[in-house]
């Protein structure tokens, strides 16, 4: 179906669900939708709507689900959405929305938010709904540090803030969170990790991606102690030191009641020294392990003096050490 909704008055006072997703409607989203006072679910996904999100949608106080994703919407997410106190699900991904992400901390039932693939900028709000189970704002222009209160989101299971410009520390509370299972912070500007007080032994994380940041220092061993972690990507950072034995044991001979590493990606760092024996003994197809573009084995020993005998630093050696399969 195609056409515009601008001429529709929507005098349907008892309507609870309006879903016109997966069509070819175009033009702006009409303010007249605010006449649907008892609406609980509004689905406008995957159309060709343009213009800004009407502030008047905030008057739909019974709204529980709002789907505006995959359109051509611009402008900010209205701050007035903080009055949608019954809202449980908000999807606005794949538009061209801009401005700062609004403070939705008052929405005590909001459990799912996806604002990915937009142009949202500024800081993450200092308060987030404590009911959140999944929060995804990947591929935007967020800046600044992670808010300290992210540890207060006791029901959070999925957090994806990848492909932004976030910086500062990756907070320790994310590594011993009571419910977090998937954490994706890749393609940002984070510089260091905070070590959790429990050394990761109580972590619920299953998949962790911190690749393509500016993380520095000795490669921490506590990731190898996380009992449920099976996918770890630390590629393309500035970690140094040797590969912790905990990583090798978790990949090759995991302890009872713990998950082995099915994916262990450590390439593109400044790691040196021998590859731990258990990793060398992995059977083909048992795990996806990448150690490429480091200084393993030969770089620290043979290539400190190279290219005509000139002394090179470890960083320089990285450029022309032999590749490890």
C-alpha cells in the first residue's frame, strides 16, 4: 500500500492496535494519530515516512509499543516521550535521527530500545530506565564516557553501543553484572579497562566484543575466568604482554561447568612471547582463534635488531614480524 496519511483524521477512540508496517506509505507522520487515545501498539516500520517524529505522539499515554524504524525520519527523538509511562518497546533504528538521546529514566516499564543506525550525538543520559533488558544504539555519534548508573540496570541482558565515539574507561560493573549476557563496545575510543572486584568469576557474559578501540596495558587474564564467556574479541587494540594461560586453558581444556572459548580473537595488538601450549594443541574446527598481527614468537627476540642492524621498538617490530597461522 502507498500514499500519504496526512489527510486521515483517525477518529477511532477505541482502537488499540494500528500496524501498517512493511508498506510504501510516504510523507510525514500526521499529528492526527494523537486522536487514538487508547492506542497500545503503533507500527509504522519499513515505510518511506519523512520529516520529524511528531511531538504529539507523546499524548498517547496508553502506548506500550512504538515502531518507527526503517523510514527516513529526521530530527530528534522527542524528549516528551518521557511521558509515555506505559511504554515497553521503542524501535527507531535505521532512520536519520539526530540530536541527543532523550532522558527516558522515568519509563519504569521500558525494556527494549533500539536506536541504531542514526546520527544521534552527545552523551548517553545519566539516567536510564532500570527496567531495560536490551539497549542498542550502535552506529551513531555518541561521545563521552559510559554513565556510572549502567550498573544499576539489573535486568539488562544485551548492550550494544558499538560504532560510536565513546571514550574513557570500560566500567568494571559490566564484567560482574548480574544479568548482562552480550556486551558490544567495538569501534569506539575506549582507552582502558577497569578490573572487576570479583575478577569476572560471577560474570554472566556469553559474548564480549571490545575490538577496534584504543585499549592499552597488559592483556588482562580475568576474561579467561568468566564461566559462561564463549566469544571474546579484543582485536585491534594496543594490548601488550603475553597471552594469559587462562585463555589457553579455557579454549582447550575448560574447567567443569564452564563454557570453552568458541571464538577468541586477539589479533592486531602488541602481544609477544610464545603461544601457550594448549592453544597449539587445539584440534582443527574446535575453536576460532586469531592471533595474527602480533609479535608472537620471533618479534621480541629476532626483530629487535632488523633492517641493517638498526634497533627497533616492539611497536616497530609489529610491522614486519612473521605471521603466525
